């Protein structure tokens, strides 16, 4: 069996590695002229680390080595009140690993270096597929093509594979725009090994950050505003400094220390969870299948979970009938869990967008019963 993967993000690369491990013939096609990780940093959760471990224990070790150990993660208001959070020790006891922060480029480099025989082609922008006699032929914009038994669309939020499969699916804008980057800074204790998200006194105003290696801080800043706005380089930093003026000095330092051209801006969107990830020989994975807003820090972790579930469902030699069943199995492993993550993350974003009752909101968040908090952590971090 030959599997064609479109997209070499964390989902596509994770799937290629997991399929390679199963002895399945894979080829990866990426639109970008060179593999580059967009998005500064990432928090890898215990479930994502466990998937890396299942693919190859050495992968998990490499990510731990390249990443930055986080001893705790908290959400706080601007008055220093903790709204939610966890500590790594508890996570290690319950799920086998604590969370860590890593530069996206470091994670990509590790995943790519671990590929053994899988060809990875860059400059191959998927254009369309065609199914002929059970085989799928893929056309790329450069005029070239490839043929396989199964096409996996791992081409992200705006997946073209998904559009050809299911038609145009409207994106759901969260109401928040987000600026991300890496600041050349070393945070003092107690933030040196801590991830922190601060919720401001205005709707949607949040700042999240953690060290990502000894010399850089990964951060994101969100604000409620209409979609589709753009920054001008001369106003970007002054505008952000004004918006976050009530935040602690370390947030302002992060904004000041980051070169203007290093800010990356996205409107945060997902789409209503799909009822199906594919049909016939065309299937989706990662953000293409189950994009989520980043409020649980789970998008890439979920992409890895799907990569593993897909590979576990397949085998090198499958009859067309067995292949259909295997793909249904992949979908049944993932559909409900990914939907839970997408919808929970969406709700958190909407709670942070509330215009009224912010004090009550914060009080309720801080006083959730311990059992409920543990149940939610289990639902997010525990793998089947
Ligand atoms: C602000 C923010 C913070 C986040 N923080 C976290 C976090 O802390 N932890 C976490 O787990 N997740 C986080 N996420 C989510 C995470 O970034 C995504 O869920 C994850 O990158 C999805 O991986 P993917 O491989 O499915 O898609 P992508 O990373 O989007 O990769 C898709 C790939 O497909 C390629 N491609 C696109 N179109 C084509 C085409 N036509 N032909 C060929 N190739 C194509 C792209 O170039 C890209 O390389 C965050 C997201 C945002 C926006």
C-alpha cells in the first residue's frame, strides 16, 4: 500500500513517522519551497509526548532535550489571583510526563530528522485529486502528479484536500486576533520554568508566555476585535504596548524586546467539528480534520494523536474492503475526542470574550470544584 500525505506540518510529519513504523510506504508533499515551522513556539502536553514516545521513545527524549521543562502552568487575573492551572509533578504522576515548551523549528527539525526512508518533496502545492480504479492521482500546481492507494490531507486549517472532499466549510472566527513571537529574554524566577497566561480586565485581552529555551520566551497576545485587520509596522508595538499597559512589566518587556518583523498575527478560527474525516481513499488529519482554537494548547497534540490512530488502524497489506474498515476505525478512535477538544477550547475562548460580569467569571473559574478540574485534565491529557 502507498500513502500520499499532503502537508508537512506536525500532523503530516507525525503521520509519516507513525506509518513508517508500521512498515507502510509513504510519500509527503509540502507546498512551501522549504520546510519551515511557522508560529514561534508550542506547548507540548503529556498526551502529545506520549504519542511521540509510542512512535519512537528516542523522539520523546529528543523533544524533551530540545524543549524547556515547565514546572507549572497557571491562568491568573491581573491582580495575581489564580483562575486555573496545574503543576508538572501532578501531571507526571497521573499521565507520565509534564508539559514542555519548544521552539516550533526545533520540533520540526526533530520530526524531519527521524524520517528514515520517506521521501519529502517541497514546492508541491496540492491542486486536486482524481480517483481512478481505486487509485488516487494527485495533481500539484507545478504540473507534476503522484499516485497512491490513500491520500491523507494534512494541509491545515484551510485544507484544499478538505475543500475538494466536502466543499467549502466556513471558518468560525473566535472574535479574537492573536500576535505570537519569540522574545530574546530570560525570565527571572518564579517564571523561569513556568507557563503563564494573564487575563486582562477587558474582553479577550490575554497574554501567555513561557521560556522556550534558555534565551528565548515564546509568547502570544490576544485581543477581541473584528477579523481581517492588519498591522502597520510603525504602529504595531506602540498599539500592543497601549493595549497591554495594565499588564505586569514582564509582558511589556516581552513586547519591547521582540523585533517588529518577528510578530506573527493570526485571527483565531476553527470550524464546527466535522461529522466525518473522509471517504473512499481520501482522508483528513490534524487541523484539516479537527482544527481547534489554541485555548487548550492542544491543536498539535491532537494532530499527533490522529497520526498515531491512523497508523495503528492501517497495515502494509490491506484489501480495499479492509482499508475502508481500517479508516472507519481511525475515525471512530478520533471523532468524539477531537470534537470535545475543539468545543471545550471554543467555550474557553468565548468565556474570555465576555463583556460583562468579569469579576463573577473570574471567581467562578477560581472556585471550580477540584473534582471537576481533575476530570477536565483527565479528559484532555489522558490517552486511551
Ligand atoms: C496562536 C496559536 C497557538 C498555538 N499553540 C499551540 C500549543 O501550544 N500547542 C498545540 O498543541 N497546538 C497549538 N496550536 C495549534 C497548532 O499550531 C496546530 O494545531 C498544528 O500546527 C496543526 O498541525 P497540522 O500539521 O495539522 O497543520 P499545519 O501546521 O497548518 O501544517 C499544514 C502544512 O500543510 C502545508 N500545506 C497547506 N496547503 C497545502 C497544499 N495545498 N499543498 C501542500 N501542502 C500544503 C502547509 O504549508 C503546512 O506545512 C496553536 C495555534 C495557534 C494559532
